[in-house]
C-alpha cells in the first residue's frame, strides 16, 4: 500500500498507465516502461496475482465495468495529479480459444461464441475508448501526454476470425479520429503494431512447433519502443498513424533487451490462416 507521505509527494518521472498489464504484451510494456524510468500503474482483473515488481502500482480493474475504470483514473489523479502516458492493452480476445475440445477462435463468424464479441469489442475497443476519454481529461488541460492503442495487422487483412478484424480496424479508426480532436491540445494518439511477441502463450505454442521464435520480440521491447516514441521531439507529426513497433525501433535506435534488432513485419509476412 502507498503511504500518506508518498501520496502527497510530487511524482518523480513520467506517469504511465498500462491496461491489461497482468500478463502478455501488457505486462511486458509495463516492465519496459519501468526500466525506462516511468512511474508505472498497471491495471487488470488478475493484476494482484501478476508477476510484477513491487515498483509497479497494481490497480485491480475489470475494464468491462466503467465504475472500476473510473476508479483507476481517480486513484492516479489523487496520487500523482497527472497522467503522461496511457497504453491501452486490455484485451479479452484470446480467452477460451478452445471450447469443448474444439478450437473455436478460427470458426466462421456464424459459429463464433457470443463471448468473443464481448472479449474483443467490449473488453478491447470499448475499454480503450473509455480509458482514453478519462486520460484525455487529465492530459488536455496540460497540453501534454500520449495515448497508445495496441493494435495488429488483422485491421488490414482477415486473420483468424471476423470479429478480430472488426476490433482492430475499429481501434485504428478510433485512433485516427481521436487524433483530430486531440491535436489542438498537442496530445498525440497512435496505433502500435507489435510483431511476434514472446508472451507466455506464444512461447508455449512454440514448444509445440506452432511458431518460429527466431525473429520474435520480447514483451519488454514494446515498452522500450513506446518510451522512445514518448521522447521523440517529432511525436506530434505521427498522431493518428498506425506504427509498426520494430520499424519505429530501427528509426529511433531501440534494441531489444537481448541487444537484437527485431525485423519489422509487413502484411505479406503475416499468415495465421495456414
């Protein structure tokens, strides 16, 4: 628990919130930002059980519940008085991919279970919208801040299932339109595409031969890229854009935690159909 003295002190470093920080890409982003010097808040349904260092402030939140989301931002406002960076990574779209022994994630849209819409659209797109609205209320008066929406290539090509494409295309369009409304306040917003990330699930799948990890990215890599974007003096020129994390890394001189330079995937490299 944060003590009263810490609560009333001006926060040192930039303040970041990473939603969906309990595991996977969100957890890696939180770790990467912490290593880069941010004061990091992480939210999620299972954040209290997450494998995270004590320096990351954990805020339990089901982002399907607006009252819980509002409480997260009120806590940050009360403890820090500001928010410098929001990374929208909350996502329920990879849950219950196998049901009754069948891999339903890739089923045609008419056979998709209803919960997948909730996991991708409500817990993904809508959660990002609500969080961005709260963040904008903290950022626009200061004319300072950055909103990152984690998205993927399924916005531009059918990958896996129809709802997945709808969710990511909506995320990118939301980014583009938010940028128009935030630009007068000098608050940029971008969609960021990771490559093949060595999350817990991907590593487990690779052990079964599902993935070749030779060109993959660590989860922390995305956090390091976001840090470089945050400090890019030309950041506002990127607002509203879709950015490829590995391409930004090469441009801004960011290496992965093992010293490697992951390749920037293109649309032609993506194949989840086969």
